C-alpha cells in the first residue's frame, strides 16, 4: 500500500474504483482492509472511488509510542484528506472512525461533503466508561488472556444473539478471533482514544448532511447513544440495523451497504 506523510507520521492507504471519493475511517484495533470485505465493493459498484487507510498504530501505518488522543486521529485524517486532495469528500466512519468523522465535520467542514456515522456516540455512559477503563487497565498491566478465552469474550461483546445462537456461524467467528486475536496486543495507543466529555452541544455546529447508523444489539455503542448523535446534529437521520452487534457491518453487510449507498447517492 502507498503511504502519505501527515501530522508527523506515515499512513498507509489504498484507492479503488472510479468516481467521486468516499473515505472510510475504521474503528480501533482494526486495519482499513476490513472495509474491503463488504463495504468498498458495494460503494465501488455504486460508482464511487473508495479510499481506505490504516489509522496510526495498526497495519502498514506508523505506530508511535505512547497513548493516542482523538485529536491525534482527527489531525491524521485531516492531513490525509489534504495530502490526497480528496476534500470535500464523503466519509463513512465506524465506531472510533465515526467519532473522528464527527470532530472533522466540526473542525474542518470544508473537507467534508457528507458523513455516514456507524456505531457512533457523543458521550460515554457509566457502562461504556467501565468497559473502556477495564480494557485500559488490562493493557497497562500487560495482561494477556489465553486466545481461546479472549475469542469467547470478544464474540460475546461484539456480536448479536442472532450470530451467537447460530452454531455454524459462531464456530467460524470463534475460529477467526482465536487465530487472529482480538487486538489486545495491537494498536495499544488507540485504546486511549476517548471523547472529552459530552459532545452533543458541539455536534449542533455540524452543517454537512449526516446519517447515524446503529446496530440493534450493539453493546459498545448501543442505539440510544447513537440516536443522541442523530438528535444533536441538525438534519441528521437515524437508521437502526436489526440482528447486529458492534460488528454489524460484518454481520449484516447487505443492510448496512444499502443504508450507506442510499445516503451517499442523496448527498
């Protein structure tokens, strides 16, 4: 993958297809190539150019030491858009990537044409803070769980009951997570990327068209937190995908892709 220098680091990226660009921003602990399983083929088929990249700390991009901030990630993405001359571009963000997209739309609206915000939130409630703090505590103490246990914990946290109760499907998911790991030993700096307080008031300043997509069974960014984002951003609409956990873009790709492309074609 080619690289671009931005914000003092190098980011690996890939461009595919032809047409107006759509930039995909991945969540924490995953490389940009995850988008190429389902989402970028659909967007390319719809007539767009898909641009994916690895956030700092993972894949082919630089992984500087230390704890990363949301501001670091926003600056990285802003620099990427400017270096590749993509702006104003359509953006699809997932989880941490959606939070990056939100902040980018606030800080640099001239670079954002429209944004799809999947599994996003404007704040952390008590349960989500506890989940984040427990993960950070494990990393600080360098606790490494057995891969089989970690795989079970990950699928319980990331998938919907529809997948958990499907014997054939869950065997495949368990095998994948046991073989590849859940990311506990990668992207350590990304584990510290958090929002600063409640961003709902700040989100009211966004002027570009947005769509918030929630996954009905998401434990990381549950629908009630995603809907708060939709309520805060003027004109933002809200779509909920059933039978989907936090990895809803992989569990229910057809429904997710339809929601993405339908919005991109409008804006």
